[in-house]
C-alpha cells in the first residue's frame, strides 16, 4: 500500500508542479499492486518542494497487439496535453522524464476523496451504480444492462454530472480504449480527475468507456467551444501539434484531428460503433 500522501511545502501552480515532476529528484517508495504494467509510487523533490507521484517506466510496459505503435507512457503525456488544451484540467499534471528504471511517465499522485452511498459529510455521492430498475432514476444516465449472477441483470448507470460529461468529451477526442470506473478520481474540493490513459490515440476507433449516458445527445455549448478551439490548436505547425509529434505517430495525430472535426460536424456525443467492444472489462 502507498505511504500517506506527502503534502507540498507550499501551494504549487500547475506550471510549478510540472517543473517539479520533470526536474526533481525521483525516489521510489514502493509499487502499486494490481496494475497490468509497472506502476511505482514515488516522491519527487525540487528546490525545496516535494510531491508524491506515480512513475510508470516504459521498461515495465507489456506489449499490446492492438496498440503496436509508441508507448503507454508517451500516450499518457499526450492525454495530459489535450486535457490542458481543453482548459478543463481533467488529467493530473503528467510529464515524460528519465527515472531510476529509464524513460517513463511521471504523474502527480491524486488522493481520491471517499464516496458514500448516503452522501455523508465524510464522503461524496457515487459516480457509478447498479440499479434494479429498467430506467435510470433522476440524476442518473443509463449505460447498459449488466449480469450480476444467478440469471439476474441490473442496469449500470453513471451520474448525470457535468464533470463526467466533460470527461466523456475528452475520451471521445483522445479515443480512450479503457475508461473504467477505477480510473475516475473525485478529489477534495469538487475536482474530478481521469487517470490511466495508456491506451489512447489509436488511429482506429477504439472508444471503450462506461460514460455512454450521453451517447447521441447534443454537445453542451461549452463543449462545442472547446472542440472548436482544439480544432484550431491542432493545426499543423502549432505548438500543441509540435509537442504531440514527439509523443504519438503522425497517423495518430491525423486521426485525432479527424475525431475533432467529426465532433464539430455532428455536434453530438459519439455512439458505440459496433465494431469494437464499447464497455471495458472488467468495468472497474
């Protein structure tokens, strides 16, 4: 289990956090168990500031037949770049750097706030649930029917939450192939982060997520503005396109531009294609 989170000696801005993560002294404290690839829990210290982080070395990645190009680490950093370009800040600060086990991604550790079914003062309302009804209740969006054993099924639902809706748009843009419930981190203060973006940016449609509740619905006005801005910032020769070219392939960048153009043209959340499993397994 990770050691208790270390608090920075002062409140750091996003730019300062990126500097600490990229340039600080990385010390491995332990390994996060249960992950399919190497995930190391670390501290990183720079000029008197220290934060906890996750370090995922490329050397600890398992090859994936359906993601043959690039590395998980570089795609995680690319996802952070797109998240920052949206202005939503949905991905914790993430950098590509050298570490004790070679090149890898280094991401700020986010301590998730507890979720409680009763919405107690010490917890947050859940983001995902299984219900016995055929339709979602007020404040929920239906995802799919799920088998729960003994021939029974239940309706998988997620909260009708604007933070989740932003994340659904981000996932559609980056072509996230693995948006599980465990990759959602509600943080103190109302922030929501998404993590584990190693299987993203494929040139083929690989969108697989639990956030299908808005499928086919019009994008919000806010999302339309974000998609329009992304379209401009991804143009060839821009600073964002230049940074992405160091992280993912040219074909993946062109496919990224195509997905953004598609969202602009339709003005709607995407729907499952039917050519790829639409829900990750296991879902959590």
